C-alpha cells in the first residue's frame, strides 16, 4: 500500500510505553546509569518522543527512583504493580487504563533507538490491519552480516513467510544452510512490538508453551497460541544495555559521536 494511503488511516490514538525497572538481575539500576551526561532512560524517552506516529508516550515503572528521575526531564510516568514478570505485562497494565488503539512496547535499555524504526513498526502494523485483520501484533528485523552474530545465541533470529509474517524466532542460526554451495539471508529480531490494545491486554493470560520455555523468548507465545506476527525489515540495528560491559561500549560510542559533532 502506498505510504500516503497508510498515513490517511493512522489511528488517532497510538500509545508508546517504555517499561523501566530498577531491579535488573544482570545490571541493577541500569535505567539510571549516565551516558553522555544523561540517564539511559532519558535518552530512550527523547528518541521515542521524536517518533512521528506516537500520539502519547509514557514510562511505566514500579520504582520511586525511576519515577523521580523521569519527572526530572518532564516525562509522563505511570506507576504499575511490582509483581510483573515482563515488560509486556507492565505495558499491558498501562494500556488497560488508556483508550489507545495501538500500543507500542519500546525497550527501556536501548538508548540509541531510532525513531524511524518505531514509525516503521507502526506502519507495518497498519498495513497488516489493512491486508489481514487477523494479525494482532508487529515487530522488526534487520539483516545480519557477521557470521559471529548468526551463531550467537544471544542474538535472536527470525524467519518469515512470503507475506512477511513470522514463522519462528530462535537463538539457533535459522535458517540452517545445509548445502556447502547454498546461501541464505539471516535476520536479527529487534524487540520492539506494536500491539492491538485488546490483544495486548489478553497476552499475559495466553498459555506459555514448550517453545517459549525452551528458547526463553516471550514472542513465541503468540505463535504457539496460533496468532500471527507481522515482521518489518529495517536498517536499524538495536544495541541494548544488559550488562555493565554493554554500558561501557555504548558510552564510548556516545563519546565518539559528541567529539565528531
């Protein structure tokens, strides 16, 4: 569908939610670490605020330290329950109190998130709604170029069908290329999601299947329960901060960027 036609059907209510918690198992307090003079959370907020199609944006947390930090840069904060097991559950609680038609779950540990990637996922969801009304969520992928990333179990791969819907997500290098003279493209899954609100509210109650338990990939829950996921290709490559080492690497990148500017 032409871009101008998609713009004409953009819903008036698209809510972006940035789940943020303090008690990260691998890097406690990571949302509030400083990168280039700002907290990581502020970087995510400022970049997400530049997305064209979000009509509202909120930080979802259960921690007063994060609430105070977010309010220091005038972000909207929604306090949620402290028993959520995932960011999706936290986003669902925020969505339950909103009248949004679509809800975008934006990772709070990606300080270099590209606003255009958020818009691409939203437009992919709108296109899916136009082409096939049974697609309740969308996400992103980017092409992998380094063989080391293809084999890395920490880099989640995705394969899609001819309509651009996910077939499977895995930590394994899928597709496996059997023939010595054969080649295949490999794609990294980027964990940014756009949901229809009603589907997001039902998501925490879906049955957790054996594939999700084995791979420890929450998005497999939708596939195992028979739902489709539209996957949009983007040039953006996510760089999440999960460990202190990740923080150091991202901080160095910001320093180099500031020197160039």
